C-alpha cells in the first residue's frame, strides 16, 4: 500500500509542477490562455499574480517531493492537506473544476498515505 500511496503523491506533485509551468511561463501565451479560457488583455494584466500563484504551486510540489525523498508521512500529510485546502477554496471561489483537478487527487493521496501507515 505504501507504493500506491507514494505513486499518488507523485501524481499530485507532478500536477502542481505542471500548474507552476502553466501559471509562471504560459499564462500570457496562447497555450495558457486556451487552458484557462483567458483573453489576451486579462492574461497580460494578471500575469504577475498568476506567476505568484504558480510559485506557490511549485512549493507544494517541492514539499511533496521532500516528503517522498525523506520517506516521512507527516511531511506528505502536511503538504497534501495544504493542497486539499487550496483546492477546496479554489473550487468554491474560482472554478468548480478545481475540486476535481486539485482537491480530489490530494484527498485520494491523503487517504492512501494514512492507510499505508
């Protein structure tokens, strides 16, 4: 079960590394605008905010990788809870799909980490 839990944590970490790339480097680019449904004017005006958000996603990814490298469930749990809270908040305040893209994978990984202990 530990292997399954770690694979799920890797998936969540990979998702957040992808969010970092999209938000920091492709927000004001046709790829990012298409992915997030943005107008060129809005993406240009909000690029700095998106880059900041991307950086936070990178820290979440790094924390999960740190937990994996250390083999420390408490580190993984902490960062998965952070991802889950951010995903629930984003799902209710920004876009409902964030619940499924961010919060649900974190919840599944979190349950797996608890079961694997």
